[in-house]
C-alpha cells in the first residue's frame, strides 16, 4: 500500500470500536464475498402489493376536519348554540360530564370540487382540484387525547410503550428497493411529542431506524446529510485505508461468531457510505426544471420549505425508498395546527402546505408514480366542532376526524365513513388508527397479522392484537 495515513496503533484503535471504515466497502463493486449480507435487500411481500411505497404527509397538531374536508351545515345553522358534550377531553378539562360547549361554524366557505363533488374549504384551494385522486376517510378515531400519546400512537401503534415506528416495520418487512438508500426516511421530524421514538426501531434491528433529514420548524436547507465529503483524503486514499482496516475488521467479525449487533453496526455504516455517495444527487432539487420547482411552490417564500421537502420526498420515492415521512410542524412545544384559541391561524399553515401537496399529487400522477405510490395525508387527531371554553379555537378531538389517501390501490374520488351530524364522533364505517395501519400494510402487500417480531418472550406487531383492513376503500 502506498502512503500510510496513520500508524498501526491508530489503525487498531479506530477499528476496535467503530466500524466506519467498513462503509467504504460500498465502493468495491463486485467484491460481494467480503461484504455482509445486506439486511435491507428487497423482500417478497406476503401477497400482491398495490403500492410499492408510501409518502406520509404528517400535519402535526391536528387540522380541523370541520374546517377542511368534513363539511357540516348544522354548524352554520346552530352557531353559538350550547350543547352538552361528553368525551374524554372535556371530562378531563372540566372534571364533569355534560359540559356545555358552544357550537362553532367554520370561518371558511366550502365548495364542491371534482366529479366526486367532495366539499373542500377555502383553506385548500389547490388541493381541492385533486379530490378526484383522493380517498377521503371521514371516520377516523384513535387513542390519546393529548399530542404526545396520540402522536406516538399514530407512529407506533402504542401510546406509552416503546415500540417500533411504522416506517421501521415497513423497512423490516420489505427492505429497500435501492441498495444504496435506506428503506425509511423521515424529513423534518419533530423533536417533541415522542421525538426519536416516532421514527425509531425500538427492538427491531438497528438498521431499520428511520434516516432523518433536518428537523421540524427549520429551513429545508438543513434537510440534508451532513459530512458528505472527506476533504482531507481522496477516494483512492480512503480505499487504501479501507484495505488495511478491512482485514482487521474481518478478523473481528469472524471472531464474533455471528454477533447480530456487530453485523448491524457494520451494515449501518456500509449503508451510510452508499447513502452519502448517492444522497447529494437525489436530494438536490435544484436539478429539477423551473416548471417543476414552481409546481411545488419552491419559488415562493411561504411554500419554499415544505415545497422543497415534498419535492425531496418525490425524488426519494422515485429512487426506491419505501416509506418517506414529511412533517409539517414546529420545533416548539405547540404543534403547528394546534389552534385552541386562534382558529384563523389555520389559514397561515394551510397556505404553506396547500400548493406543495397539490404539486406532489400532480407530479406523481404525470410521472406515472401515483399508480404504485400511496400518499397519506393525516394527523394524530382532529378538532372539536365546538369552540374551546366558548372561545375562538377548537380543542383536540380523537373521536372522529378525516384523513385522506391517494394513489396505489385505493379508490379515487371516494368518500368512506362519516362522523355524526356535528362532525364530532365517527359513526359510519368507523376506522381506528389500528385499522388504518393494517390497511396501509395490506396495500404494500404485507399481512399485518403475519408481520411479527419476537422480543422478550412474545411476538409483537404494529397493530398489536387489533386492526382490520378497510376493504371498502380498496380499488
């Protein structure tokens, strides 16, 4: 080897604990015999999949269903009228049942759009033009009345226990379509309300933890992989270092006698290397045409960040990542859509996400990607049809709210389920979050009852012992 860049003692110190240099094996094309089997290799689904990947647009905090997609005329007719509402949230806040709350009409007008005639409020004028692509589920209900437990439940199927996130389960079940990319990427995740647990692997092998890009509330410019370039050494020099360290690490792996944790660390570093060599190209949205950037609103101040993140999601989906989550949220304690006392703030948040999401749907459709990409728009819960404390905002509502899906395997321009006349509780084709998880897995070709992992003496699954596939929304 020409050029030694560290002495023997330094080499042994580096190789004895980390395994970062083994990541360079990704450069050694064709040297498969010396590489650990890729734990993210694509796996065969349980049954024929309708979708190959999911893009989840997480609206942190809970947009109000009765101000967006679930139009209730009775709220206009009986605005200001006081009624008793018995639910866990009002009981927790007031300490009594039958608390009198004032019905509150939406500040925004609704119109019907598309051939399906779906009502959409003024908050989402751009998304409204794509309702014929959407499958509206108006009967969602979930666990947890506060953001923390409800957000954890949305992501992991549990309100308090440490459980693998949905993206990690999908990574474990299906692997990645691209050997150079992770199966699960979380763009701008929130540090609060569960934080890393929302993209964590828990007891699944570490390789299945989500790869994060950026953080909620920060500029999209920060949603990138750091330290991509080693400016101190050339690739040839790095390869020469690798040749030395590979021999040392190979001895360690053979002595480890099938140590899964050790193999996982090595695999993670190897994937990191491959990702670093491919990510700059994939995440560079400046390579997109001016027309595409405008479609997502990248050229406008209000929509630039979320538009950039949605465009990154499309590029990751196109490149073979199985599960991409894009979070619209804040870094602070109060999630973006959480308007307890100032409902008009919904308009500011809606303007930031409306054009980017509409652009994503149009772009996926025109590229033929919407056929096997499932887009999921949703939150941890909805909002109440009454004003909180007779004020100007709405409280949390896990009893009945709306989410929508578009693309791979769901009925387009379709309405499923319903809330009561006030938009408060799901009453028709009730769809629990466990049911939604089961349905999303089903569309990916995964049987949620067969997707298990044995840990601490029992088999675990994303849906625990619950969940039924919502057959009525399948195309």
